[in-house]
């Protein structure tokens, strides 16, 4: 190792994950995340990271195919060393902390690859600390090769996270509109809640509070696989989410640098 390399800080030693060197949300982005429940950051994934992620996520798909089990997908970081190494990546932690504050725990790393013809997923929300609005649960989605609204696209309902309802469910937009959405408006702006479709160029990331209503449109049959993965972090203080997919073995022998993130409380 050269003298120069020895002097590098841990931050510069890790290969860049994001294009912005210091990936903190600016005031406008943080306000948008808190008002809408999500914020899209186009092109944030560094080019080399996109390549490594594509390789890692292909490896997860291959393991799922070989084992016929969804375990490698649900516990992605436990099945791929590159993905494990990102849990405590300095830039990922900087970004998570810019939304959650300094005291955070890792919750899950789940591959969200969607091959051509994938059916997408209906409307739903996720759980954490429903009675503790002071405790945040943030999910950071990596959309490595992006998506369009009608091709494996994420749909959202700005403001829905404010209801902290973990049980939002609907099979179609119509069902959501005539059901859970009906008569609801944003607690701050009073605007009626409405469905929004997103377009994510290659290399996008999306930050989303976990109680936000979301759904995914089907992937077109002739489209290539949508490579994506989500990393989730939370403030400790409540029992963990139902999707805290961390095996006891991983928890007891965590990758270097992740020990404090792996604690329950
Ligand atoms: O595939 C996606 O873009 C989102 C999947 C999803 O609903 C989730 O990870 O909670
Ligand atoms: Fe979801």
C-alpha cells in the first residue's frame, strides 16, 4: 500500500456508491421527503457502483433460481459480499442519517429485481412504531437501471405516510381510490390524497418513509430485468418491523463495521 493510500480516510477508501461525495439531503429534498413521504434522486448511483450492483443482483437472481427459495432475495446481504459491504458504506449511512438523525439501526436489504413479464405488486404500506411518530423508518431504493411509469414503475400517494397506517392494501388504483384514499387529504396542505406515478432514470435512488402507500406496475414482457434493491434503516426505540430479515447467524457475526447497526435497541 502506498503512503498516499495509507493516509486516505475510511470514507475515501470505500469505492463511491453515490455521485455526490457528501450525500446529504438538502433542505428542499428533506422537506419533500417529509411532506410527500418519498423523494427521487435521479442519477445518484455512481457508475462503478451500478456495475457492481448489477453483478451482485444478477448473482442473487441466480441463487434464487438455483435453490428455488426466496431466501437469497429476502436476505440479500447475507448471500452476496458486495451487498453486505454496503450496509455500513459511509455514504449510505450519511444519507440515511441526513433523514433519520444519528441514532440508526439496519433493518433489511432485499433484492427487488423484476424480470420481463413480472406482475408488479398491488398497493400496500409497511409497519414500524405506529404510535411513535418521532421514530422514523426509512427505505432507500436503488433503481440501478431505472424504470418508467408503465414498466416496473413505482407508484406513490404523497402524504399517505402521515397516517402511519401499516395496513393499506388495494389490488388496483380504482380500489385504492374508492377505498383507503376516499375523503382523505394531506394533514398539512389539505390537498386531497392522490396517486402519483414515477419515472426513474438509470442510477436513481428513492427514499421513502415506510408507512407510505406504494405499488409497482407490471414489467413489460420484452423489457430487460429491472435491477433494484432496498436498504432499510430505522431509529431504535420500538419493536422491529415484520420485515427485519436478519438471520441470527448474521446478527451474531455481523460484517465488520456493522456491529452497532445490527443491535435491536
Ligand atoms: O419493487 C419495488 O420497486 C418496490 C417493492 C416494494 O413494495 C417494497 O420493497 O416494499
Ligand atoms: Fe413495499
